[in-house]
C-alpha cells in the first residue's frame, strides 16, 4: 500500500487553548444551545506535557512492531486490525519492516526493550530476510511470513520491488551503524545487515537505461515499466543505488530519472510557500505527506541539497502547504484547522462507511485525517505537529488504540475511525519523533561511509 501510483489508477469546531506557561494545550468543546437554553459547561480534555506526549506516542506506536509483529518472522505485518487480528496475519511488508528495524533502535534508546531483547529480535528478522525470495537482490513488496515466499502485490507484480527494498535498506544501514562496534553477537548482526542491502543489484533495475524501474519479475520482466521519477517517495532508492559498492548506478541515472534533467524544479507557490519541485500528479498543492517522510527517515534533509533544489525547504514547505490547506478548509469539513490537520496516504472511509484506502492530499481531500501525517512532520513543523498531537490525545478514547493512534479518522462523519493500522504509517511516527528529539536515525544513516560516497556521487551537499 505504499504505492501512490496504485491510488492514481484509481458545525462544531474543537479548538485547543494553550496554558499560560506554553506547555500543554487544553481542548475545549463548544456545545450548541438548544431551545434557547444555555450550553452546558465546557469539559476540558485530558492534559499532558509535550515530553510525556512524545514518550507516550513512541511507546504505544512501538507496540505495532514489537507486540504485533508477524509471529514467525518477527518482521512487520502489512496491517493490523485489532478487531480482526487474523486478517493478513502472515503478510509481511518489506518497506514497513525497514521502518520497524529503525523503530526497534528507538525502542532500545527509550527503554521500551533491552538491548539484548532487541538484538535477538533483529537477528531473527535478518535471518528471515536472508532466506526470503529475492529478485536480483531486491525483495518483493509483500512476503509470506511463514516461508519467505513472495506474495504478489498485483497480477504483474510478483517479483522485486525496488522502492520497498530501498526502505528496507535504509533500515539495514542504521542497524549496521548502531551495532558495528558492539559485542561479538552484535557485530555479527551488523555484518548480516550490511551484507543484505549490499546484495541488491540496483543497476539491474535500470534495464540498461538512464533510469530506475520500480519492478522486475522473473515471469513478467519489466512489463510494469513504472519509472522512479521525482518528486515523490522514491528519492531514497536513488541514494541507496548510488551507495552500493558493487551495483551502483551512475549520476546520469539520477539526473535523467529522479530529476528529469532539471524539470523536477517548479516555480509555483501556495499560501506563500514555494513548492520548489514538481509533485508527481499533484503539482498545485503537493502530494500526500508521506513523500516528506519515507525517504527522510534516515536520509537527513536538514542540510541536503543538490544542483536542483534544497530538500529541507522542499519537505518543510510541503508540510506547511498541507497544514495551511487544512486551516483554510475550503471544503468545509468539521474540525479541520490548526489542531486537526494532516493529509496523506492512509486508510479511508468509503461512501458507504466501509474501510477503504486513498492517497489523501489537498486535491484528493475526502475529509480523512491521518495522525501520521502531522506526527511524522514534527521535525519540519514542531509547533503545528505538537498542537495536532495534543488534539489527537484529547480524543484518545476514540483515536488511541493498542498500537498507537489509529491510522485515520473523519471528524465530518461523527469521528469515524479506521480502528486499524498500517506498518508504513506507524513506523514514521516513532522515527521522526526520535529524529526531532535526538537525531538518532539521521545520525546513524548519514555517518555510513557508503551512503556518504553515494551522496557525493550524485552531487549532493549534506
């Protein structure tokens, strides 16, 4: 479900007031008057400090990757429905597993698990990945957790998925860097993680052209013919491909593919924020916010620029446009505003009230807010993200489940809530909160010598 291209084929107002010391918001719900009578007294919502809220969100979301991992492999499930835990119980997501690897490192640092518990769990995941199906080194989008065999994502997509593989590789690099100087057992784990991502034949996925292709299948070859081209979530694939010691791409692949020989640049603005880049299929207001998250979980955007654009400005402006769109609320959805915002790919509400999926963004606004959109944007817009987090916490009886905040909700539809989770939405919350707090994953990934060499090859300043 990470794939935006799949989707392309396709009142009352609750405010949050801040206490005098600037610490914790207090939500106040205004109730209507009936028959001219006075409204009942406003009931304050739960109060929690910023630090306690960050702790709680990381701790509860961590459970997705620890308590509710796939039982055989210990890797991340594609989805978890608490009301139907047997649903796709053995479907492992490769990209979400990469996020989970990084999340487990956060778990060590925050004391959610011991270092030894984490090493044992991580070695189990790495062993599973080593024996899972691979296609010129790349893993498939979905893998069967019981036997490591590919689960087709679509009729033609039963082979390697380079973008999911890149998300996993980002996590494997962080595992290597975290444990490479540890105990003998940890050094073995680090070496295994390093060997796994370096076995990906990134240059195979060029099909002998100056571009990267998303898929290859032993049955269908490059028949899907989906090119990685920015701006979307695929930047990390070019970085990992350039970093590969044995299977590296050339700078021409990056220039012609991701950057479209400079045509990636854009000169339009919204709400006073320049978009700076062409957002694939969403050039007016920018795409779903996961584009500002997935590639930048390890890849540090703060000083990241190339000959075409500054990526910190790209991601920050993307977030602020999304935020300001929700504040403007042109479609008049209930409770959209400074406190409730964030449009990204997530579970969605179908017209009949059933559970669906959509890549929400300002030009595809269905009245669905995904907590991950604001929470994972914390490094880019800390004040706005924290305000949203306090709002979500204020609605914790509806929005907070056994593995963190539920994936999506709709205030307009009487606070319909997905009551379900996706790995690719839970992972970025843990990771980006930690990057905001300590820079942990950014520091680990960016200190890797192969990554540094790859970024240099592509002409990045970092």
